[in-house]
């Protein structure tokens, strides 16, 4: 089953959901703020992508961190901080049986489901 992780008020997440629905692709939606997601979810992503690539370095949450916190987050893979502050995660996250996609690019989604 495809899983789409995100935050409901995020425009990019809404675009991804709309694209998946328009293309009749089944998926389970997990809202970072309302639904449970876990360290295991993040560990599954890390099998396909680096920890640094998970972190949204353009987010307000990232910019609010001190340089020491940013370094600690990346170098020590601070899962707890990501779980407590999900806005640090690039979104949406599309997890399929084969891959993990961060962000929404229509061409990537088309290629994934071709």
C-alpha cells in the first residue's frame, strides 16, 4: 500500500493528494500532526535516502534551530526531534513498496506510477 505523509494545510501535500486521486492511485494518508508515525517509518526512508535529505532546510522550524541543534540533528540522526517537530521533514513523503519520494514533482510521480 502506498503511503503519503504530510501536513494537511501544506499546499504541496494537497497537490500530491490531488494528483494521486486524479490518477486513481490508492494510498493511505498519514498527517504528521494528527496520526501516528514512528522512528520505524523514518528508518524505512533511510534505507532509500540519506538522513540529510529528509530534513527540510527551508522550513521555519529548521531556521529556528541553533547551529548546534542543526549539526546535532544531522550528525546524530535525532529521530526524536523529527518526531516531535514533523515540520522539519520535507513533505510530502510518498512511500511505495519500491521507493521513497520527498516533495511533489508531477514528472516523478508519473514515472513512479507509469
